[in-house]
């Protein structure tokens, strides 16, 4: 049976590369067996969710090459969650509680003082109808908790275990968990139950998400069962940290997918690094997601946090530019105003971190280059005199070496002393693509003009 997976961000910020990694893991997982990838916006938090952010997330996924088979919004599906809550209540698994947040906190503190785990004591379960009526008369409204474990037991006990796609066998002691709130006082639903109701409705076969959800999984497995459904398989991957070892945050906008797109990185460089770091696979850029899918194995993802370093991304991007086919780059270079065809691209691609750097080199050959001011007098004289030995056009890839050979003989210079003053004069910088390749693009008259800038005045 082909898999059905989903990526379920809450649209409260731009997705960062850690979120993108979750989306990619799901997408690659589904690619392997022709499965379906669903995009679900977990937007039950009406105050923080924004439709413009949902649109931005969909655009980020599209940029990465992820095309959801369907898109859902939890805010459109509230009736499904209300029905699920009704079924849980009818089954004796949902009970009303009236404590305020302050009362609950005071209770937790007293439990801690007595050396007890700060687990909800199920006081709500013991309320009589009369007591509930009193509380409601006081103006309190109930929130609703899900009874974990058997309804007969005073406390949840036992273990919930599953074979995690990434982490292997996992077991959570139900006794360590409070009965979770499924419906808030104002009738809204926190994330826990809608996610399960949706996964049942959508036929999700594999839930792949970050390891911050491991504990939720025990609760959610209980919910699947209480709602009469078999639970899907679960996989929890390690989280990303930045180069400094700090966790990524959607709110801070750090390492957002949008920022990498705007900086000109290739989507496959971002995807390759996001998927392959912290695995036993070498971090080599994959040309497309199908290739990346063949290199992705959940059990090979390490347990330790994986470090997403922007410097490494730059290196991966540069390596990817080396292997992109000309047909793929040609229209993009044209849009950047870069001329010179494939020969120019071949001349400069090794010196590009992002594709747009080609424009910088195009300006170097096609615009005017101001003389560098700090050139030693002797070098300047050499540069100015080099004009005399400049071969006539037409020029080709051999022009540079012919010119240099005669300059070498005439000046007695060699190595760096020979070519660096020329590089500085011709390009305005001390590093860059092979001059042999650039020279034909600069052309004879422009070369002469650049050299003339060093004539003594
Ligand atoms: N909205 C949840 C999150 O962004 C989804 C978790 C899940 O995949 O179930 O963390």
C-alpha cells in the first residue's frame, strides 16, 4: 500500500530549514513508494495563525520541489474535531475540569515539594454533578481532559510502545503523563486531538516529525485507539541546530527557507544539506529530489542534533553549480543579464557560490574597471608597457599564454610578479577565474583601455 504522509506546520511564522527538513523527509519517504504527501495547516490557534503565512509556507515548499497532493486547513475542519470529542465523551474518555491555570500551578508545586511527579491528579473525574453545577454557577467553564489508560484505573499506568522509523523501539510510561486537555474553556482545540482526528480521516500511514513530539505520540496512540482506529507508524527525527549549536526558531526568522531563496541558493543545495547532514551519507549535492530520495534512510539519521551551517551550505551550493547542466542555467543567466554563452559560464562557474555571482564576473569583463590605486610604481610601468605585446584579434583561449610568454621574455618577470599586476589591472581584484578564459570576453580594446590606466602621467 503506498504511504500517505503529511507535513503539518502551524502558519505562525516562516518555515526554517529545520521545518523544511521535516517536510523533505516526508516528501522523500512518499516518493519512494509512490505515496501521497498532504500539506495540513495546523491553524486551530486563530490568534496566531495567518493565511499569508500559510501561503508563504506553500510557496517555500514549492520552491523546494514539494507538490502536495492536497492542502487542508484545520480551521475548516472543526466539526470533525467536535464529533471526535463527542465520541470520546460518550466512551467515558473525556471529562470536565474546572481548575484555573493558577490552581493547577499551585498543585504542581505542592506535588514537587512532596517529591511527586507533577501529574494531574484527576480531580475533575471525581466531581459530582452537584459540585459541577456549583462551579458553573460561580461562572467557571470547563476544559476537557482525555483519560489516559483504562477509565477504571485511578491513575494511568502501563507503557505505550512503538517502533520508531528513526529511533527504533520507544516506550513511554503513561503514569508519567497528565491527562491532556483536548478542549479548552473557550471550546477551541489544542493541537493534540485534531491531529489524530485528521490523521484518521486522511488515512495517514506514517507520521514523520521532529523528536520534540515523542511524548505527544504516547498520548496520540491512545487517542487513535480510543477513537477506534489503528495508529499509523511514527518516526521522530533529530532536530537541527545552527553553526553555534542553538536551536532554530520560527519566530526569530533565522535560517528561514525564504532567506536562503532570497540569498540565491539552489533549492537542491538546501534540500541536500538539510536531508544529508547528520546521516551516514556523504553530504554531496543531489541534482533532484528523486536522487535524494534514494540516499535517504530514516534509520541512518543520527540521534544527536544535526548542525546546519550556512558556510557548509555555501560550499554545497558551489559544488552543485559545477554539475548543473547548461540548459538549466542558460535562461537564468540570461535573466541576470549575463552574456557570453556557455563558454563564459564555464569560465566563471568555479568562482561562483551562487548563480548570481556570474553577474559579478560578467560586469568585470563587460563594464569599466577602475585602476587600482595602490599598485607599486614598478608594477604599474610593467602593466602599461604590456599593451605593446598584446596580440592582435581574433582572440581565443591561447591569447593569454602567448601574451604572457612574450611579456615574460621581455620583462624577466615570472610567476606571481608576472601575472598578478595584470590580473589586478584587468579585473580590479586579486583573485578570480582563469585570465586565459576571461581575456577573450574582455576583448582587445577594453584590455588596452584598462592597461592605459597605468600609464605614468
Ligand atoms: N503542528 C505540529 C508542529 O508544527 C505538527 C506536528 C505533527 O506533525 O504532528 O509541530
